[in-house]
C-alpha cells in the first residue's frame, strides 16, 4: 500500500485502513515514494530517484519520518522504497553520500521497529549486495522485483535473487520484456508472458521461507484484474 498519499492527503484517505480491515485485507507492506521522483525517462529518474537527489533529500527524509509514524500506528512491519541509482564504482563520492542517507533512513524506520526494503532494479544485484554488506544494518534488506531487473537492464532476475536471497524481505511478482534500444525502458507485461523464467525464479522464492511475502504487482495494461488473477494462478500451483 502506497503510504505517501495517506500522509499528503489524510482527509481523502483517512478511512483507508478501516475500509481494508472491514473487507478482510491485511497490509503486508507499505511503500515510501521519494519526493520529486520523475519516471518520464531513464535519465529523469536517474536524476530524481530515491535518496540521491541533494535538492529533495531533506523533504524525502521528513516524509520518511511521517511514513514511519503511520506504519507504526497501523502495525505495518515493512516499508519499501527505491534507493535511487547507486554508483557501481565504490570510489564514486556520490555512492558514499547515498549510503549515509540509507543508514539514516534505516535508523528512522528501525526506531519504530519497522524494516526497510530497498526495491531492486536501479542497480545491479552485486552492487546492492556490496552496499548492504558495507552498511550492515539489520533492518535494511531487499524488496526483490524481477521485472525491474529487466526494465532497467540490470541483469538476469534468477541470478540476481539467488545472489541476494539472504537479504530478501519481500518479493514482487511482475514480468517484463527487455528493450531492444539501449538507454530506453523495457516493457512491463503480464506475469508469465515476459522474460522472467518463472519456474527457476519460484524455486528460489520457495527457498526463502514463508516469512517472505510475494506481492503481485501490475502497473500497466488495460486488464489488470485479469492479469493479477492469472499471476496468482501461475504462482499458486
């Protein structure tokens, strides 16, 4: 559940949790959106995504505090977010700045007993693994999205989750087709019709244990309900 709209417009969303609860829904995790993120192009999200943008970081940090308070109040134990594009080169000075901000964010959520899961895609699995090893924060882990690895051209999803599996807090069930034009987005498609090897991927997911939720995510298309049901049928078998 995206938590940013609830804190930005509480009057419109004030009853969302009671509505969900009354209809038998449990919020498995919340999502934090960094301030000013622009997904228009790969270049725009590289400049504005996550915690990397100096101009929006103070506001993003303030939003994180409010989201942590909301998550604590509603007993949401996991919040996910994009770190932004973490440089692969460990000597890049901007990488250390991003790491310091991620520690700050993890501390904010940890103070409320909430885990923070970094969503994959905007960096390679190896880079993310190195960053988590360097930070060594017990409340900081991975929200693994296989489609994002393809959409951002950041590697094979099965190899990536195998590398990160000890740090995975949550998994997205989402699929995509790789771009044929470098520097542009891949294309999200219904689960089972893209480039993710679901048989191999789900074998790794099963090894993670029952504490790791699999969340079906469908952000595109004109028949999302049908696509979600088809994804459920592929996963639950």
